[in-house]
C-alpha cells in the first residue's frame, strides 16, 4: 500500500530513537540528517527535556518518527523524570542511534536495555574533531555494540547517506509487508464491514482501525460494503452472493455471528489490529486465562488512547460487566490508559489490552514481553469479547495463527459490574 506523510498514522511509522548523554549531539545530528531544524540545539547540556516525536519522510525508508530523547545522564529529581521518559522511548524505538562523545560508560546500560528488546543499535561517534584518541574510542564502542561505529561531526554533516543506509540495513524484516487483513481476503473478494456507530465513535468520522482496514481492502482490489449492525441484514440481502469476509466491531461479535452466512469468514477490527500490532498467538493463548479467574482475581485493562470515557465504554464498562457476570462481583479490575502501565505486572492474573491503534508495534510487543516475563497472560479486547460470547473458535484469524488457538471454557455466574481506574490518563 502506498503511503504518504498525510495518510500514515504515527503508530504505523518506523520509530527511530536517538539516545546518548546530554550534549552528545543528538539534536544536532537529527537536524543534519533531516536537513531541517527539528530540534533545538544549544551548548547548554539538557536542552532536550521530554522526548520530541517528529513525523516525516526518510528517503529510502518512507514514513518515520524521529524520537529525540533527553540525555540519560540527566541529574536531580526533574532530571530523573526526564530519564524515565527516555526509558519509555526505548520501549517504542524500532531502531536506535546510540551516540557516543567519548569512551562508553553509562551507554553500556542503555545498549543492554535496547538489546534485551531486540532493538537494532547503530553506534555513532559524534564530535569526532573534539576526541583526542578517536581510534581508542572507536574500538571500545565497537566492542560494546558488536559493530563498527559511524564517525560523524553533526555540525558539518553534509551527506546523511551513511546514517540513512545504516537505518535501511536494520529495518524489521516485515516492516514493508505488514498487513491488517493478513490473507483473509484477496483481490476481487467482497468484504462486508459492520461499523460501530455508538457513543464512542467520533461524530462525523470513522475510527482509525476502520479507516486503515478500508484503505487496505480497497488497495487490494476488494469490493467493500459498509453498514451498521442494524443494517446488516439489508446489506447482505443486497449482495448477489455472500461476502468472502465480514469484519465487525467486536462489541456486536455474537449478533453478527448469528446473522452471517455460513460461507462467510468472520473477524473484527480489534482482532486484525491485535495481529498487526502485537502477537495474536499470545493473545489467543492469554484468553485461556479467563477460565482460571476467580472472584478474588485481579485483572488489568490497558487502553492505548486517552479519552474521556462515555456511557457504555468498552474497556471501563462493557468488558468489566461481562467479566463479573461470569466470575463474581468481587473481581478486581484496574484500568490504565496512554503511557501508564504498571511496573509490577505479576500482581495480575490477566491483562486485557485494547487494539492499540495509537501505539506502534514495537511498543505493544514490549508490553507483551514484559507480561511474559512476569508470568501474566495477556490478551486483547476483540479476543476476549469473542471468548466471552462463546464464538472464539469461529472467528477467522489473520496469518498463521488460526490452527494454534484454544477456546477457553468460561464459568457462568451473574454479578453487577464496576471497575476502578488505577492511574490517571497520560499523553503519549
């Protein structure tokens, strides 16, 4: 699918992080690579405070997000908060430029953090005209990072080609070929989209997963028919043959499943996003933990976006209500949003994540990794709603996940809903 600066969401762009100490030349290098004054440059250490996220096009790569971070050697109480934001940027970076202005010291920890997350690290020695023993520094950096560093002087960098080529050589293997539909439809197929039009849908607009799915299907050469849930039966009646695929809002999964033609595949926008942004196999496996929940269990619901919750909010009202109807009213449910995500995930028996349309894939995969390290199952809104309505074994999954799933067995009890918000909304 052809993308441009205007039609590529930030969450679908390659995220390139610049990391290093204060005054190591991160902002200067960024400006030199992009040929724009994207970041404020000063000889005063600590000029960059919170990470700066800037979307643009990079020749040979396509749409990217540059992350210019605060120096990880920042000091004081406020400095430590800035370092915390830099740690968050580590979770989001698909590729890291690690800047060195001398022999490595604190950089060792940060290179280790990036490697733990399987993030490619491109070592860059900056301000080479000011380093007395450049060969010694280059050897030390090479030993730390496992490859020869790039040698640049950001102030006089005229040709960013070596940096750009280094980024291209480390692109994720599936970066250019990621698909939402994942083989569920092909050119010439008819696909029916059952769109939500509830209080959560922005007035006059479609939500991002709908827009992205619609665009991909059109680019594939599919015939796309859209309707609301109430208009599903007339839409089906108007078609000469059943659609190859029906993609629905997860909140009406069961009703759509009851009305769909037997020959039509069924999935949801949330399930497609879960596969594109995370690990659908892990999410399907995580849904099996629903059977192990008891009234004293604790569940975390994680929303990627920050919004003012309205009536019948899916994450704060609908899913908690359905969980308690099966498990019991004492089930503890915490809700976090945006960048908020607890450090200690071992306290939870299950994590239920939204579709994460506002997050990039690396960030979601790192959340899955953290959950696995804590021994806590993690799943997704759409997968949970399919499981709770008893149709998980009937939904179509993109890619190779279809044969690997299990259908969780759910308890049947009835209790009233409630949930608590663990942390305030925070921006991304």
